[in-house]
C-alpha cells in the first residue's frame, strides 16, 4: 500500500546526508569529547564544528549554543535554569497559552511554587499582540515566554516586536523556535531574545538532540548535576553522533531555506484549497495569520479527529490531530481552545504538515482519500445527520 507522510511537525526523516555524516561517530570515531587523547579530541573537534553550524542557522555565536537532549530539555533549561539563577524574591512570568507543553508545563509548575504568571490572550488566528505583552509587564516581571511558530496552527508570532518590549523593560525573553527553525530565517540579534530552543529531529536530524541559545552574560544555572560539560551549563557526556547530525542538519536547513519554503508553500496551498473545495464545511484555522509554509490545521465538523486519523492511516495517509506528544489525549487541543474553537470542533480537527520530501503526487493522493474518509465518518455522526438532513 502506498504511504504518504504529512506529519513533518511531529518529526522528520533523517536526511541521507545527515545520516552519512553521523555514521562514523558510531564506529570509527567513537571517542569521548571530554577525553584529552587523540580520539577524544577528534570527537571534540566534531562537536565544536557542529556548534558553529548550529549557531549560523540562528545568527548566534558558537559559544552561545548549549547542546541538550532535545527541544524539551532546552525549554526546561531556559525556564528553570534562568528562574533558579535570577535572584529576586518576587517573580512574575508572562507566557502565551498556546506554547508547547515543554514550556507550558514548566511555567505551570513554577506557578504552583508561588511564582505569579500572566497568561496572554491570543487572536482567533493564534497570534500574540505585543501590546498585550506590554500591558502585562510588572516591576517584578523577570521572564517572557512566547514561541516563534505554533506547532499546530503554524502561526508566526511577532517575536522581534515582543523582544523589543522585553528589552525596553529589561525583562528576559525565551522563545521556543523548534517549529520555525529551518522554515523561516532566524537571527537572534534581530529578534531580541535571550534564550531560543531548537530540536534536531524537526530539521531532518536525529532524535534525542537539541540546543539552547543562551545570550552571552545571561544568568543560567544547570538543572542537572554532574560534570562541567557545555561550559558548566549542561552536564553529561555529549551525544557526539547526534550533535554531528544536528550540525549537518542545520547546515542543510540554512542552504535549503528559501527555495524549500516556497516549494512547500505551493503544495500546502494546493492541499488546503483542494480540501475546502471537496469537503463541505471544512475550515482552515489561522489561515489569515502569517504562517510557516508547511503547516495547515483543518476542522472537519462532525468527523471525530482521532477516528479520521486512523481512517486515513488505513488508506496510507499519515497525519495527526495536533502535537505528537499529546496524541491520544482525552482533552481537545489547548491551542484550538485558546483561539476560541468549541470543544467538539477542536476534537474534529487535523494537522497536516509537509516537508522536504513531500511531492505533488503526495498532495494528489491526499486529496483523493481525505474527502472520502471525512464523508464516511460524517455518515456515522448523529450530529451531522441532524445538521444536514437527508434530502
């Protein structure tokens, strides 16, 4: 059976060039990057080369890159590591309600510990207004956390403007860029951010490795205890092969950036237009916002989302109901609820995300199977039969 993968926001396949770069570090070049002998120094040189490539992707200095086990650890290190290092008795955090759970759960945990949190409103397209950030500021505010591109909607936040607000108020700013890296240009200086999280497996690199940009001279305490790796910011023997893969993936992402975004954007628009033409009542969420070019979030009213994912998978099309880490959750998407979707509509919504290896033929296939699957599920829905009585 033919299989078409439209879930690139969940994870991407490892690019063959990335795999080739990593392979020697599993067998021939297996040294510990902290060892002083030649095998260790060979590994160290590879790690530092990858640090340079990763820094170039976001306009940072190599010394400002901390390698982690993934985007989740990068977010945790930024939030907990900063709050622990920032010596102020009264603390207040500003956060958007549509963040990935790697940020949300950190902020909620701090809230339970007594730190005050202001949850920002978002528009119906899932965008934060910088003026709302300004209005939320207090004398005790120490951190703002707003992601750059939402993982479910694809909506891009005005990070540079929010960063300007933070800079004027002398407040630190963390940005989760896991879903924007490799899709839009990023320059941490222009964005005015102090922390920025990345993940290799979202840009055709391996799983299990990420990075945190930490602006120089920004306070940060490690959240793990151990050795003095990563300039005392993240202990543990470096995942050399994974880091090498991250560096190569970052290099390729930068090289492919403009052409790939344009190509995938054309495919995304054709997919959206085709679904809207073929599925009565379908609606694209956040379509009016500036979005990353690969992501579309579509509500199929009266067709239960998880059932639709399974039905499409049985036909060979792979997509999701939202964030991969939330798949199977009983509650509807917190992102969709935050932008005002009723519970039942939020549970009738799918995310399709395209990528480097998506083709015109893949979109053609998707437009064949999606309308039929949605129609079959709607036929089983009493609510749909009531809304659209038989003629």
